[in-house]
């Protein structure tokens, strides 16, 4: 039997450089389908397109309009095919009232992570997290929250209670940082494509600034630096510059072997109220 | 009399959504024209295209091949025109032996920075720098370095001596951080378009890891958060994950009023030897 996540990101060829996908209602958050998940669907189509370069080294999504559950088409244009890397642009669109609407525009450079060198000089340090059993599992959120964020059932996210104040109905920490342990609901191993989803799954850091709600992403860029070792991942979201109605949100993903496997940054709009 | 920088980034209309530019030999670094400067030229064309949305909120460049000094063409395709923001994709190309070659592919979302709100809750802190007169001016580099990096004459970059070891022929600090004071050579005020250049002008942080040389950029994303106040800017480059032949390089730009005006991140390849 296959994994739920593989069905959710599945693409099928629909013409030269074209792929069809079916965006899952289970990945809805607030007013649309989760931006990281949609970027993984596009990333999966690019992977299908590029023989020999299966892994996103860097992928950038610019969000044009809110994606809805249901059929979508991905068109891919190869910009450069090199020995070590390939660069493409891609667009995910949907049909609304008989008319095609672009949802997300993407640039990405792919390669083969099994071929990168082993010289690792990471100075960043992994998040210090309490044991999983002392954390707050987001899928235990109250029904009114889950009605708005059905994607909480797609994964096990165990939040560090020190920065999960707002999420459990308590006081926000006042610091724009949220961190926790992560795996997909059915333990599906996290590969480079799934990492692109993982970086966008923690609650917006603005929760901990006392501004709960959905924060629409303008742009999300993800660097995948290694294929994670098996086991739970550690995720940390942080922002240092909430200003002018925008904030940047950086995510780091660490694997069970202590390797920094992904780094992302997004520019998001200040949150809109829930519900 | 006009500023040198304005001539360097000038674009002229060359058809619907098309602009012509002349990339300056004075902005060469190592094997190509500086990536931040090229991104500003593209950014300037996008600014010309988008009435009412003059400022890049976020701009991403994917580098396809090394740009050379001389004529270039920018093609712009509008993806979304909204009330507050517009999103485009753009490509800069050059003619090589009679054939068009794509150099840089871009996605960008523009708006009007004079219209963003004044709610500023920045928790990042500006670089602590010694006074300008105690810093190392990069334009005083030896002739063999400047022959390889002629762009050093385009600006005044005053490096913090604590992290300028390799640059002055001393020992590297061992920490992937370089910072300094910055202005353009002829004191041309730094606007949002020029900020896109500024984030790519410090020496690669790998200098301070004992790996001098030019570090080719795969991808550079810049968030412009405010128009700088007049005066010298403070710049800081930092990397936390040198691994597998790649490193991320984050730049922050602070203005004289203490505001974090730009944040960028690039994914770069480990340096190639100078010369």
C-alpha cells in the first residue's frame, strides 16, 4: 500500500513539459492549499521532467492567487540543462469558471544530492527541543481550529511548549520563534521533495507575537542541502524583521543525524484573523 | 551631471515588454559581471514596466551562465497585476556568436514602499562596526586583485578589520562573517533598486574560512523592506551551513536611521581560486 503523501503529490504526464495533479483538500490551511505542499507538487513534476537531476538544490515559488483543492496543471520550461545541474521555470495553474488561472510561478535548479561532496562545516546549531512526549501535538487542536486547518491531520508536529503559547490558548512568548519535532502522519520517509513541504508547516511565527491567524506567503525559497537520515526531523521557524505589514520567516530542518538538511526563507504578509 | 550608477543600470524600451541595457565592464568580478548588479539592471527594467509599483518587495535571480560586459536584452512577462503588488517574470539574455543566450531568469513581486505601514517590530540588531576611519577600504586592494575585481572602484566598502583578515593578506578569522560600511563611489543615494546590488558586494564569507576566490551564485533572493535614509549603510554577510560544495550567504543591510532595509540569501558554489 502506498503512502498518503505520495498520492497527494502525484503527477501524471499530460503533454510535452506538462503534468496533471490533483491538489488535496486535506492540505488546506485557511484560505487556500498549503504553499509548501503545492510547491512540492510542482517540485515533483520537475523531478519527473529532469532525468538524472532528481533533487531540488534551490526552488522559489511566487504565489499569484490562492490555490484551491482539485485538478491543477503544471507546465515546465527547461532553461538550462548542465552536467551537474538543470534550471527550469514552472507554473501551476487551475481552471476557474472555464478559464485558466496561474496560481504559482516557480524557478528551480535541480541536481543529484548523492553526488555532492562530504565536506561539512556547518556552524549553525540544531534546535534544543524537549523530548517528544513533553511537546504539544498540533493534531490535538480543537475541532474549530482543525476545521480551518485540516492539514493538521497530515502530519505529527510536536511543538516545543516554550513557544506554543498561543497555539494551546495560553500567552504568546513574545519572541518570533516556533520549533518542534516533525514527521508525516503515516511515517512516510522525508525525501528532498517532502522537505519542500516540511519548511511551511509550523504555525506562523507571528502566533508568538500575539497575532494569530493565517499569514499569506508572497514568496518562498527553499534550499535542500542533503537527503535526511531516517527518523523524526527538528524544525525551527524564526523571524527577525516584522515591519511594514510584512515579515520574513526562516525555517531550518535538521535530521536525526544532526545534519542541517534544508533552509528556507519566505516573505509573508502580516496575519489575517482566523475563521 | 548624472551618477555613474544610473548610467550603469540604464535601460531603454526595445519593444513590448522588452528593454535594452549595456552591462558595464566596471562591474566585473572574477569570471563575470557581478550578479547583484545584473539583478539591479533587470530590476530597473521591471520598474520601468510597472507603473505605480516601482519597488521590488522580493526579487529572485537564477543564474544560468556567466554574464559578460556589453549589450543585453531584458524580456518581461507580467504574471499578475494587483492593487497592492504586481508579479512578473523576466529574463536577461545576450547574443554570443550571433546566438541568443539566456543569462539570468528572474521572478519578482513589486509594490510601492511609500504605501507600506509604519508598524516596525524588528528584533534583529545592526552590525557593530568600528568607525569608518578604522576600517579597511576595499578599493585600496593591490592592483592584481583589482585587475580581477574591477568593481572595487565602483563603491566605497569599509570592512570591519576584525573580519577582513584574508582580504588584507592576513589570517582568516575562521568565522563565516564579513561586515562593513558601504556607499556607492560617487555618493549616489541608495534606493530600493541599488539595494539589490548592495547585497552582493561584500567579499564571499568563505574568505574568512580560508577559502579565498570567487564563489559563483546559483540563486539570489532579495527582500527590500524600506527605502534607506541618506548616509552610509551597514552591511553584514554571514553563512551558517558550508556543506557539500555549497553554502548559503545571508546579507543584511541597515541604514543610518537604524532600520533593517534589506535581507537577502543566496546559494553559492564553493569558491574557485582567484586569477
